[in-house]
């Protein structure tokens, strides 16, 4: 057996459509890659991530593309030689030495073609891609048009990344190309078609690996399958089976294996599983991956509040602190293993324990799941269906079934994989967005995929894995998937129409989507915009805001909470601050009601380009203020001050494995730092629970709401151990002008900036990336009472100027917005 990667000597030529005059007949191409990245590398198109350049490259989606290479073939005498394409995007004809060897129409599949009879010593390989937009329209004509969200292009007519066609956070860059590797695979007798380990732990603590090995054969000889499992301590277990069939089943049992846990609940020990196929003493094929021993349940059960939706790992309830994951680049072939590692690390550092791989993207690279396995991040995996109805015609059904079988088998090994979902908002769209009314009686809309095909494939290939038909989903009545008392909901009312305090109007059992926008950090977005005078509505900025009426929604978001910004710098800070406030309001509310609320998955962790979007971390990996707010709220031991019918309540939330016993001091204070009333609250909080205490009347009654606040503190709480309650909105509070003493000192990693507040200062943020794009800061959103100090640690190799580091718009706070600088007003 041998594998030869076909990655050299590729060229790209374009034809048809709106191909501009003057393009070379053929240009060098990179595989993996796509038409956009090859044209960009050749200097033939402007960078579509900059300014309004996206509009200048729309012709690519209407243009046919040909990838061509030549290669030598050394025949090793094997019975089979296969051409393996791990990813072709999307409608393609594959020709080898003038003979058509295959046709494809699914970006989400791996294709394998037997090409032995077509090969020679010198070979020409050509992959012709149909223009993707034309291919989608032609497919729509064949299959029949189906409803989809808004006025989007017909992404639901092709098995292709839906977000490729534009979304409300990403550009329209409809790609074509060889986006994953291609290689020649020479083999004899048999190869490992798939290896699916079903890993369980029984009630006695024994670990079991039930292994199903599927073979593809070229001969009927007996094949021996050997399995070896290596534990973290180096000890091994093994099993062997011989078969003349195309399938072998083996099992391993371990006494008390080390358990894999999600982040914050334990360690992530991984066991190396190696499978070898041989015949007559000759090794034919090998497969190796990490697995982990754990049990995962998603409990959907009736209870006193409605219907639960809870994750339990190894029998332990996990309050989910998660985020939605979208493709990290509009051109996924550019994503490296390091990119995935850093992105997942961002979730880990932010205290998260789950990522939901959203249904409008791709089935991600193994690098993504491997990083989640190592880091203890649970994965909620959508099948790739989003916000639309889908044809159930045989042509589409066959493709959907093939991709589902491939990825259910591929992903089964991952201990991080907790849940499959049939897709994103498709059932909600069918029943609640008018899709059903636009379709004929009995017309297929995708429901059979979600209710029949996908659960049947999971039961067959990966039995025991949790599955739900869609997100959101109401287990008792799927036609009403937004009922907060039943199953996972998507909460978008705040973004679209109401104040963020509305998050407190319900106690959802689980929130799988909710979000609020803000621009990417300054050093990510502004270099991508070359407007003469950047402004929220300047041409380049407007093109990087894809949400309908997005800027108006941002304005509505801060209205009533924060002063109207008086310049672009203040607008930038206000919108980022308001994003943190809105999502912080929601998460504080959800956590205060755990375990009735079983967790959240914010929209969204990451971004695919520099944009104004819902992302927590921008496309260059820079962490917005929201990330810091979530890190505080995701900490193991958190104090919260929240409204209840009886008044303001203190919630001590303990998401740790040990009891939390201590005393919390709650002070009612005025703006000059004087204590008006105090209460000592003794807390005794069991692991993974919370305790709510209604505060005494002396802390509830205020004379002038604009002049007073509450602060709760406890030295054993995580982070700074404090929680705040403001009786009035910032807009109405007479915050003093920022009066700050600062000291900048060199440190081994850059600089330490100590800020001392001579008067109350709220939500200090250090926008250090404005001075050094590579710089990072230890904390954001720091509130200081008069006389208090805080030291920001800045990691930077640049020679930062202390005056710039300690001045607006680098050092900002709510006080700066209440008292804008003259230059901010005129900006």
C-alpha cells in the first residue's frame, strides 16, 4: 500500500461567465485551494476582505474553472490504484488522460475513483468545475425551488457550504476548487474503508471499545485485523480477528480506564487506538487515532418546569458555557492546524466547555476535533443544513446519505463529540417563517432527513450518540421550537427588536443561539478599510456590516443605556462595550437560574473575515471586550447580583468540584465611595449548584438611584471576587470625569500599567492593539472605586509610548463616554 499526494504542477484556467478580459490563459495554482486564492496569489484580483473589493470578484461565481496537472506514475503492482479526492468544491468532472473517471456534486464528501486502467507512466489530470452559481441555479431548476432565508442565493440546491453564498456576518464569495488534498492510493487485497470505535463505560467503571472495521476488497483472501490500544501510561491492550468478509468486529475491555472530562470537570486522558489490516503476513493498511473513555447523555425529560435539555458527562451534570463555531476563513483551505489550535484555545481561555459546529458551514477538519479532544471542549455537531427547505429528491437524497454516512463514521472516534443535530433552524423555518405555506401539500422539505435518515444512520454506525432533529427544537411540539420551557431555543428577539434587558423575561431551559454585534478589534477591521474618513456608514465600513439594518440595531442597543457616541472612536468603544453588556446580561441571568437553565451557546465564537459581527474573537484572533466579560462569568465560582420579584438577590454560583463556604460582604455605596449599608451573607454552596439570597431591605432601598450602587465581594470567588449592581443606567448616572493616576513599568513580557482611580471609574478597557497589533492585555472591563488600583499586564515586543498607552482612545471607560474629549466630538 502506498499513497502519493498530487499537489505539484497545478494550473488554473477560467472560461465562460463574466471572465474579465486580460486574464492569463493559465496561472499557477495551489492544491488544496480555490479559484479565489489562486487569483489572489497571482495578483489578478484585489483582496476581497478589503474595502468593497468583494463586489469586484462576484464574476468568479459565474465562471467555469479548470485545474490541470501532470504527474509520473510508478506502478508498484497493486491490484487497485485509486484517485482519492478529499474535497472537491463542488460540481466537477474529473478526467485522467482524456477519460472521464468521475463526476462530483458535493463539497462535503470524499470521492474515490478506480483509475488503474486509465493510468500510464506520464499522466494528465484535469478537474473541470462548473461555475458554482450557475450550478446552483441549474440544480434548483431540476429539483424545484425551495424556500430559504431572506433573498439569499440558492445555496440549498447544492451540497456546498451555505455561508459561501453570503450570510449576515460574511461576504458572498462563492468558491470552486480542489479544497482538500488529492492523492493516488495503491493497494491490494483490502483496505480499511472505515474504522468506527464505539467507546462506553459501564456502571462498574469498566471501559469497552466495540470496534467495527469496514473493508473494501480487491481479492477474497482472508484478512487479519489487529487492534492495539495504548493507555496514557504506556500499557497496551490488543485484539485480533480474521475475516473473509468485508467487515470485522472486535472488542476491548479495560478495568477502570482514566475518564475523559470536559474542561472544568477533570482531565482529558487520551488512548491511542491503532488498527492494522494484513493478509499472509503482509501489512495492507493502518489507521490510528486518539479515543477517550466517557459517557455522554443529553437528558431531554419532562420536569416541573417543562422539558429539560441537559448535558451529563460520566454521570455529572455539566452547565454548558459554549459558543457557536463558523468556518474560520471564507476559504477553508487556508486554515492550518495551528489556526484551529489557537481558536479552540480561545474558547478554553474564555472558560468555555462546548463549541457548536454550525450547520451552514462545513464538517470540520480533523484538526478541529483533535484540538477539542485535547482541550476538553465538547462538540455539538450540526449536519450541514441551515435556514432553508431542502429537496428530498433521489438525486439530493443520495448525496445527503453519502455525506452523512462518511462523517458519522469519521467523527465517531472523538470523545469530544457529544451531540448531533439535524441542522440549524430548518424546522423552525418550515413552521414559523412561512416556508410551509409556500410549498405544495406533501412536498418534501427536508423533514425526512431530520426525522428518518440521520437518526437511522447514527443508530446504525454510532449507536448511543445523542441526536436531535434540529436546533432550536421543542421535544413536545416541533412546530413551536421557541418555547423557552422546552428544549433548546434560539433567542434573537433582543438583536432584532427589543432592549437587552428583555433577556430576563424568560428562563429558557437551554439557549443554543443568541448574540449581539460589535466591530472587530481596531487593528483587525480598520486596516481592512481605506475610507477617506472612516465612519459607521462609510463605504468600506458599510460593506463589512452584513446584517440588515445592523448599525440601526447597534444604536438601538445602546440607547437608554449609554450616551450617544460623539465621534467614530467613541462609537467603536460604545458598540464593543454594549455587546459585552448585552451578552453579559443574558449569561448572568442564565447562570443565576442554573440548573433550571442548563447552559448557553453564544453566537458566535469566531469570524471568517474582518467585520462588524456577533463574534467574541475576531478573524485575526483578537479578543473583544465581550470575551473578557464571558471569561469572568464562566469562572468556577461567581458572584452575581440579579433582580428577583422580592428585590435584588445575591447568587453564589459554584461550578467547581468542591463546596464553597465563605462570607460575602455586600455594600450599598454612593458614587464617592462612601458605604451606606452593609450585609454579611454566609454562603454554603454545594458543588455544581448555586444559592440565592434576597438582600436585606437596607440594601434594597435607595434614595437617589442615580447616585448609588451595590458591590458584593468575597476573597474565595474567582477572578476579582466582586459583583456589581447599578440602580440606574449609565446614561443617567453622573459619573465624574475620568480622574486616573497611571504608572507604566517595563516587564519581562512587555509593560505593566497600574491605574489608580481618584474617583469612581466604570469599565476600564485598554485598547492596546491600537498601538501594537500584536499586543495583548490581561484584563478588560475593570471597575474601580475611589482610591482603588488595578494593574494591566500588556504583552508586547513594541516600544510603546506611555502617554499614548494611558490616553484615550487607548485607555477608555464609561466615564470617557459621559465626558467625551473635544477631539472625539469633532472626529
